[in-house]
């Protein structure tokens, strides 16, 4: 019973205190890449721990490890199954199916929205000189966003944005959006949106989605900082952020820059430009923590199986 209890304890820790502490921490703004890796590890390890706790408890009476217990159960070598074991097994199966189904549905809906949005963009915009593949939207609002896709991405900018920004500021915005496309931030956003859709009543799922959305913006800002000074990027963030709200596709299909961001988000992006990045040892520690989070539930589930096979 050690494995079910350990997995349950880890699942509880990753469901509330750990994500709350990470969301309140200040260091993620100084190393958004490491923080994003840690958020993904929390989500994966949390789901694995929840399912693993139910599965190991449900199969505990039927064998010393998951493999032998599953074989005994499926081959009819079990005389009877207790109510609580049956309930735990049913919960593991239903939770796994629920998470996978929501992931598939979210991906399908996102792709459908992306295609529909791309059709509208091509209908309502015209080709723009730089960067290659960019489209110019005839709108006075300062709009810039990336519409990623498997066969190529589209960077959409508005006439209002072109009129508002000077050349260095425009380059900062373009590099920001290009980073979203090349680093495929849309995939990460889809995964966390699926997590939230699976557990809409779970406040941490929404908080994780919000924090990850902020981190991908900061990652794109870091890419833009390699092309322009921080002062130029800050001006671009302020000018675009002060623009009008506008109807755009949801973040899972279009990664945005501009008026859709809250004042708090814009302030966070500006404030981090004035602080040094996280030290290399601290970044390494964050990534190591992410690896450990994934390794612990994996070891608890796989170690008995590997020991039995030897």
C-alpha cells in the first residue's frame, strides 16, 4: 500500500500547494523557459499520480506489481473483487478516458477554429512585405498576432499598428510574434486549455492556464530582446497594450500581442525587463525539480514491474 499512498500524497501536493506556490513566486518572470518546463511537469506528474494512485490501489489485491496484477485480473485468476478496489479501478479508467477525450476534443476544436480564422484573415487582409507570409489587416486598432499551423504560420498586423510604431518597435513586435510561431507556443496553450476543460471546477487548472499564457508572452519577449534594446521593446508593449480591444481568435489558435492583455499582465512584462535573468544554477535547479516530479510517479509505478521482471 506504499505506492498508492505515496502517489495520492503527490497528487494532492501537485493539485494545490505546489502550483499555488509557483504561481505566487517571482522567479518565473526571470526565467520563463524553466518555469514553463516546471508547469508542464506539474500537470503531467499530477495527472499520472492521480491515475496511478487509483490504479495501484485498485489492483493491489491481485499482484505485487501493476503488470502481474493486471494479467491476473484480465485472465480471470481473481475470485472476487472488493467494492473499494472496483471503485478505484473504475475511477482510474474513467479519469484517463475523460482527460484523453477532452484533449482530443480541444485539439479538434482548436484546429477547426484556426482554419476558420485563417480563411477570414486571407479574405479580409492583404499580403504585407515583412516578414514573409505576413498579412496586413485594414483596421485602425493596433493589432498583431501569430496564427500558427503545421504547414506554416501567418503573422497578422493591422494598418493601425503600422501607423503607430516606428521601425525598431515594429521589428520588436514582429520578432515577438515570430517567436510564438517558431517555438510553437500554441501547442502548450492547447494542452493547458484541455487540462482546464477537463477540470473546469478545479481552480488550479484555470490558474495554470493563465500563468502559462503569461510565460509564453515573456518567452516571446525574450526573443525580441535579442533584436532590439529593452527600451524599444518596452515602448512597443506599452503602445500596443494601450490599443483598443478587438475581436480575435482564442489564444489556442492565435497567439496575440496587444489590447487583449490585462493591465497586470502588461505591467509584469514591463517590470521583468528591469531585473536580471535567473542565475544558471537556479535555472538548473528548476529544471531538475521538473525532472524529479516526472521521475517520482514513474518510478513508483514502474519499479515493482521492473523488479518482478528481473
